[in-house]
C-alpha cells in the first residue's frame, strides 16, 4: 500500500475538479517558440506561444507572476485577471500548482527590472504534477537523490542542466569534426560470442534463442577493424560498453566511448588528430583552451608533451622496467619496496604488462596534470597493438592523460594475422592462469585479418570521462543521465 503526503492527496483531489473545467492531460499544444527563443524576442512581439513546467509562482489578487522552465532556460509569465478573464484567472489561482505544465499565448515585454516576460492573453493547462517539487528552490543537494531522481535534479539544479548541455554539445561537435574529415559512423554488436577488443573483465548473458552464452561488448574495436577490412578507410562508433570491474569516481561498469580508425595512419598521426580535434571542440564549446579542473587550471593549447612508461616508473618508483623486465622480477621489486598496488586480480596472476600498468596507476598517474601523451607501453599490455619496429618489447601506442585521468587510448594496429594469433594465444593462456582481464582467443577476427589489412591506427575515448573533466565534476556519475543504482525497498 503506497503512502501519500498531504500535498499529494490535495493534488490528486484537484484532478477531479480540473476535469470539470478541462482535460487535465490534453493531447497537444501548439508552440511558436522555445523558451530561450521567446526570451530573445523584441518587446511587443505578439502571438507568442510557449509551454513548459512551472517552477515558481507568486499569486496575487488581480495579477500573478510565474516562471516556466526547460533545460534551455526560464521564462517569466504574467497573468492578469482583466486580460484572461475572471473564470480563467480563478481556475489558475485555485488549481494550478508549482510543477504543473502550462501553455501560454501572449505578447513579449520587459519589466522595470529588465526581465523579459510574456504577458498572457490566454493559457491552457497541460498536465498536473501529483508530487510537489522539493521545497528548496535551489535544488537537491543529496547526491544519491540526484542520481536516483535525475528528473528532479534536472528541474531544480542549474549546474546539472549545464553539465548535460555540455555533454550533448561535446558529442555533437565530436561527430561534426569527424564527419567533416570523411569518417563514416557505423554500429557494431553489443552481444558477442567473444570478450574481445580490450583487456577487461566482461559481463556475461545468455542468448535463449541460440542457447548461447554471450558477452556484453567491452569495446567495438575488432568489429570496427573488420569494417576497415571491408573497405571503409575512416570509421568510428559512439558505443555503449560494459566492463565488469570496480566502480569509483572515474569508472563505471556501463559507459559510453568513441572509437575511431583510419587506414594508412600510424599512432603518431592520431596523436596529432586527437590534439587538433580536442582543441577545436573545447574552443568551440568554451571559447577558451584553459579549463578549470577543481582547484587547477589545465592549459590545452600548444603542442602536448609525451613521456614513456619507463621514464615515469624510474621517476616515481625508482624501478627500471628494462631491468625488471619479467613478471617475476617486477613483482619481486614491488614487494621489496613495499609498494601497495591495487588490483582486483591477485598480483601473482597478472601478466607483465598488466603488472606494469597497475604499478604506473599507483605511483605515477596521480601526479600527471597534462595534457601529456604516455607512450612505450609493454607489448603484453597491448595485444592488439603493433610492436615498435626497433624495440619489439614495446608497442606503438599512446594514452592521453589529463589531471591524472586517462582520456584517450590509441595505437598503430597490429595487422599481421599470424602475430595476432600468437598474441591472443598468449592472452588465452594468461586467462587460463587466472588473469581475468586477459583477452579470449578470437579466430573469427583472425579470419577477417587473413583477408588482408592495410596499415591502420585507431583510438578510443571515454565520453563520460572527458565530459567529467571538462565540467569539473567530482564523480563520473554526475555526467551520466541515469547511472545504475542499487534498488531500494521503496
């Protein structure tokens, strides 16, 4: 049995009275302008029709003011008894509450305080809110309530609305940039028979019609490269991906990323592309290349620097991975120095590359303000990346790090099917030995490679994480519209 507050019961009762006057949930309302468009009209513009949710009301004897809102902005409305009529005005004062939807037609004017206002000549009731909005006009402050009830958070919090407008604009600018370069956007499968495309722990599901265990996509990589085999030289996808790993302020199990691939490019070409792309997008959105991240300012202008794994680990841990170049040697020196690295997989089960990675994340990454490119990843950490011609123990790979967060990951792709088969067999052996983040063997992908692949370079970027950075949000869930939450009893 549901329990209702006194205000909810009063609003439910009003619904019955409203039905005597009009349909409380009408089919449609014709609008001529959005709120932001109406707010920019010249005074005395007439026959303006807008509609939105009421978020503020000041009801008075013969004239009332209200404010209506959508994600783009607010607009003030004035309603006078001698303009709309006594019956309509009485209905407004008696039955319309904050949170209800209303459509208004009228003329634009500017108040003596300088606020653009729509003087109503008529209005139409468009929907009753049975739950009242929070009493504090400046919105919700309980983060869990914001995540669980994002719809209320959007209504009440200006900062939330701005964050999601930036996210939408970022994705729009991203598509515009790549489309103008001739990239083709495609879609690849979310359900896969192999957990391929990245080293990560996958989610599993069961396909009833095929009676087949499947994995939720951890990355679209191998399918995008199949598209290159098929003759699409420039390709990208904005993809929902799923990794069954830890949750913290910068990680979610289900997230949105973009991956892009270009034939005949190498990783150096993509480092230049990424720099130009992000500088263009950030300048278009913010009008500056200096972004505020917490109490720090990050200058995104100019040419970005680069640093190797080896240089970072010598600097921050006094460990040379060219000397400690096996899993056993590296684990021994980590334990000898008493460095407490964090891994969901037991350290002794990790391969050399993954062990280097968790060490770097512990001792070096938090100190990297950036923007800076991290290079020279161990080949075993990059099973799909091309080995360097001169130093086969490292891959032609880069990661863009900004304020201690990995924003972009890219590399020259491995296009030799025999070498790829060898590496995936090594990954399968690591997985069998307990490294849950190692990749599966994928002979279907090997078969695609055997039809021939041109030189390729690709990159991936977490949309949620870059928007978190650009908006200065403390948690990645702040920029995800509806993050997964534990269910509550109510």
